[in-house]
C-alpha cells in the first residue's frame, strides 16, 4: 500500500456528523441577515498581495507573520485572503457598488492565516462577515450590533457572550494620540519586547495589541486614546451608546480595545465569551471610514464585523441544539433479489416526486433485515417502509413507525403517498 496523504496542519475537514451543526448555524445566521435586508456577496479566495498590505496595514500581525503569500506562474504576488473586508471593498469599488448608494452586504467563507493551531485557532477558518457602506451616523453602527445581539438570541448564546465597545476617534484624533503614546513609550523603551520596539518606530498604535507581559505592564499607565477624542467622535460614540441603552443591549467600554487591523476608526467592538479560553473573541468589527479611499475609491463611510464560525461551533457543541437527521422515510427490502430492490428504488423515487420537502433514503448495499433496520434507526427516519415478498405480491408495503406511536400496518403502494402526506401534515408526526 502506498503512503497516505493527510490534510495540512490547521486546515480541517468538516465531517458529515459535524456539518449538520454548521448548516443549522448558517441557516439561522442567513435568516437573521435576511430579516435586516442584507444581501450576499461572494468574492474569490485569492487576491493580489498588495490589497491586504494596503488595507490591513504593513505593520500588523496578519501582514507581517500570518499571510499565505506566493508567486503565481506569471510571477504576480498573490495571497490567500486572511479576512474578507479588503476583498469586499475591492469588489464593490471594481463594480461600482459604492457610488451614491448604500450597501448592506454579507459573505461567508474560508480565510487563511499561518498561526499556531490550537482549539479555536486554525490556519483555514471560516468567517461570516458583514460590511455596510455609505452610512456615516451611529444608527448603522447600532444596527449591526443589534443584528449580532439578535443572532446570539437565535443561536441560544445570549447568556454566554458579552459586548465590549470603544471609540478609536477620527484619524486626526489618532494622530494626536499617537504623538502622546510615542512620547510615553519612548521613555520606557528598554522594557518593551523586540516587536514592540520596532513597532514604536513604524506603527506605534500596534504596540497596544502586544501580548508580551513586560510590554503589557508598561501599557497599564500609557495615555488612553479615549482622552484624545474630538467632539465629533465623542458625539458619534454617545449616539451609538444611546441607541444600545434604549435597545437594552448591555456593553462594557474597554479603552484598551484597539483591534489588530489598521483600517478601523471611531466605533470598534468585540463579542467575547469566557468559555473558550484565550480564543474568546467570537465576533469583532467596527467602523472603517478611511478604507475605501485608501484603496483608491472615493471617501465612503463603512461599518462591518466578522465572526469566527469555528468558535461559535465550539460554543454550540457545549449545548448541542436538536439537529436534523438525514431522513424522514427509510425504505428497506428484505430479500436482495433484483425485483424487490428495483421496486424499493422506484417506490422511493415516486415518493420524492409527490412528497415535496420530505427526505427519503432507500437502503443500498445489501445486508439482512436486522442490519437494515439498524440503519433505518440511525437515519432518524420517522417511518420505515418494508418491502418483503408478501408485500411485493400484494402491491403493499409494511409501514413501521420508528417512534412506535402508530401501529405497524400494510398500506397499498398506490395509496402510500397519500397516507404518508396525511400523517406528516396532520401534526401527529413532526418530520
Ligand atoms: P484573535 O485576536 O483571536 O487572533 P483577530 O483580532 O485576529 O482575533 P479578526 O481578524 O478580527 O480576529 O477576525 C474576526 C474573528 O474571526 C475573530 O474574532 C475570531 O472569531 C475569528 N478568527 C480570527 N482568526 C482566527 C483563526 N486563526 N482561527 C479561527 N478563528 C479565527
Ligand atoms: Mg489574530
């Protein structure tokens, strides 16, 4: 036998037993997004490297350490997308979706970052992202946060996530703050880690995300961005808080919340859980009014967020919701002779023709009645249809209620679809 090839570290298969939960989650998210009138956009997973360097920022963890970048056969530098915002802005600009109009968009798909794999942190992971364009008031900031709060209710996660909120001010506010921060950090430079020393020179605000304990100690007494907010930024933030207060959304203001990407300004927020250790942020976002212009478009206000699906799945697995099984009806045939098998397959086909929305699985691959009934049980089907010699001769099927509520009975094949429809619709059976 030749050597087996395994998947790449940090890039996981999602197996059938897990995909039911993914589908459950995705369908709930899609319903909530639709209820706010958001539309889907799908972007490629590969883009020009330049797009991410210019948007996320050269001196960030993502661009410095985490991107999957390679030269293609033409020698162009390409990158597997580490996040969706830059691609979304690129796509909207390229197709003229931003000029004189507002957009409320969402996307779902894989993202790639070369990080150290651990629970809740992978090299291929999935995000559901939302991006809105053309709206500059705190109303839309509030809307995207209310949308996420509704989502936690739909997923049964409300009690397990908390909201942290901050304002990063305007770019002028950040420039004034940057000066003050540089003065402070320079005075303590000898206590900073190497990365932070380098960042102090190139992108001092990024020192605020440092994980190093010594650097964090220095940061405790650093000036706060909040003290440098202009009136406009302050009013925007107060406007957002007034809406959230009125809507009863609880939050904590965290002046240290800065986010790891350079394009954010004014509102930033994170939804955090205490149930996943260090990988506690399940959803993160904010306002990025400067990004469209930075990528060559006209100045366009924008707000968005992204949530990590794997982290939400980990939370949901701890409180498993009731998941759909693959079948409502399972068809077995007792003898493996040709006529019975064909009848079984044809019967399943005709049920699919007539019973819209009802899932029919027909046993394939042989085996005795007992083994087949075990499969029927595992399929989650409410009814198993049994075709034996007697049934074939009499043109009937034996219908077995897998929950044992309705007594096993013979039903004429010609009347079967009506019988099943009546039982599924009557509410006696909830498929
Ligand atoms: P972290 O601080 O955990 O590294 P981040 O700030 O890098 O997160 P964002 O770029 O804001 O994350 O991405 C939004 C969300 O995507 C995160 O809150 C998280 O839920 C998820 N996410 C980010 N990186 C990963 C990863 N490597 N594996 C799984 N999920 C991730
Ligand atoms: Mg990260």
